């Protein structure tokens, strides 16, 4: 008998036991849980849009957008609402039901730029597409203002286990991430939260991340599983690409412990074959990021993805299949105002040797 009810009390030991099952057993169990909870021939297609690129104050060891490292990316100021609308229409015409707007910010700051993002949310929701934002940490008031504008989802990843998080990022703590997720949960915006594998973490850390995500109640409505894209100049530039077997195991385990979530095959698909991706879909992945770019790094071409779906007999998911479309309140009718808060997000600032080394190297190159 396979479990398919949603449990919020998974232990690390139980999750490790699932992750380490014989491969075929794991795949069969995950595929079974998947079929009980989802249409296995439907895949969500979400287009990523980097609305504000580079120049970020944080020290995330994986991220090419951190200002302190020397990477080749081209930084950009906040995009205009018209530019975003044009990109969203393009995404819609190529089969996307969702647009995910990412900003290289530590946290949201009230002011003109946030007001502009709220206008982007209103504009895309009015195109009848699901709108997701990933803007860093948010307060409860900011989450409520995003909800009022018509935001469907907020992405905020836990990225790894609490223990390994400290080896990757020193400019904020794990609890800050959990607090932001909590703030989003106080609204009707859905939660998108997952992480990255291939950063040098061990299997216990992968299981630890899944404990943290699956014991949230409710669990996140979507969970991106990213394979690290090792970018030159970042502290993690020398990490070996994660093996497809690890990716499939991670996807399958996520599917089993979070039966209802949409598991998104996220960064790292350019390194995967179609056969590898098909195994991930069989193991319970039912969402992808589409578009020839993720935020700053390459992603498969959307036409190639559509060919792959045709080959597999899979169809793009329609918008608002899982939850009704939120209403948009116009700026002039808003009941909510900026509170001018000064939130107390932490800055542990402990030393991470490889982050320090990458920062020092950047100084000599800049
Ligand atoms: N600045 C916001 C934040 O950190 O929450 C939002 C944007 S940030 C780029 C969103 C997520 O992208 C990160 O949490 C991380 O999981 C993922 N990411 C960033 N760089 C990556 C890389 N090189 N490989 C894989 N995933 C990456
Ligand atoms: C997520 O989990 N992955 C996306 C999205 N959420 C914002 C970002 C992947 C970024 C990969 C590196 C880059 O392109 O800069
Ligand atoms: Fe900034 Fe987000 Fe990149 Fe961290 S992951 S450096 S917070 S853009």
C-alpha cells in the first residue's frame, strides 16, 4: 500500500529511507503517489523573468547576481511595466500559464520600485496568467499588498538544510526564510518553496531540507528542485554537475513526502537529456521553468520543450487549475498602505571560507 495522504510529521530518518530505496521501487512508489494526486500527462509551464538583475547585497554562494563576486552577468535596473507586459504576452503565446518575476534583492523595500512591481502584478493578472514573484524577504504588510494586487504565488526557497545553509550564505539566517514564508501564508497567496542540490551538501542535508518543507502546514503549493548551475566567479564555481540519478531520487522523494505540491524541474535542465527529464516527470515532476534564459543562465529553448512534451504526450497546464484566480484591486482603491517598516532581518555574518575567497578574487579582477 502506498501512502498518499499529506503528512506534516515526516522525520529525517523516514525521508532518508525513501531517498535510498532501490531505484525501481522509489520510481514506482513516486509515480503511484503522483497519479493519485495529479494528472500525469499535464505539466505546468512557468516563464521566468528577471525584472531586476545583478548588484545584490547578499553572499549566496551559488548566485551569479551577488555583487561581491566577479561574474559575467549584465546588471539591469527594474524593468518597466510595459516591458514586463510584452514579455508576459510572449510567454502566454508560447504555452506558459504562469510568469515568475525575480528581483536580485535581499528584501522588499517600500517605495516607488515596490509600487512598480505591484503594477506589474496587476497587469499580468489581468492577462489571465498566474503571477509569481521572488523578491527576497517580505513583511506581512508587503505580502498583503502583493495579494491585493492579484499575486498568485510567492517563491522563497529554503535552498538546503538549516545546517548546510550556514555553509552557503552568511548574510541572512534560515529563520528569516521561514518567517517570510509565514508572512506569505497569512494571505491567500500560494507558497512556492524548494531548493538546490549539487552545492556540496550530503544526502542528510537533502533530507533535512525536505523535513523543513514537508512539515510546513500547509505544505508549499509548489516546490522547485534546482540542480546547481555552477557559475564562474561564484564560490561554488567548481562544483561537479549533479548526477541525473540524484536528481530523479530528489524529485521522487519530494513527490512522496509532498503529494499535492507541484514539483518543478527547475535550474539545470540544459545539462539533462530528454530521457533524464522524462524520468523526472515519471518520478513526479509536473512543472518546469520555460524560456531560453532562467534569470541569468541558459535554459532549453521553449520550442524544444514543446517538442519534448509532444513526444511524451504531455499537455501544458491551464492557468488557475488548482486555485481560483485572485482579484486585482487597483492602486487607487487599495485599502493598504506602506507602513515604512524597518524589519529586523538577521545578518549572522559568520565566515564562509569559499565565499571570502571568491570575494577577494573578485577584488583583484574588478
Ligand atoms: N533574491 C531573491 C531570493 O534570493 O530569494 C529571489 C531571486 S533568487 C535568484 C531565487 C532562487 O534562485 C534562489 O533561492 C536559488 O534557489 C535559485 N538560484 C540562484 N542561483 C542559482 C544557481 N546558480 N543554480 C541553481 N539555482 C539558483
Ligand atoms: C527557483 O527555484 N529557481 C529559479 C526561480 N526559483 C527564481 C531561479 C534559478 C536561477 C538559476 C541561476 C540564474 O539563472 O541566475
Ligand atoms: Fe541576491 Fe537572491 Fe542571488 Fe542571494 S539568491 S545573491 S538574495 S539574488
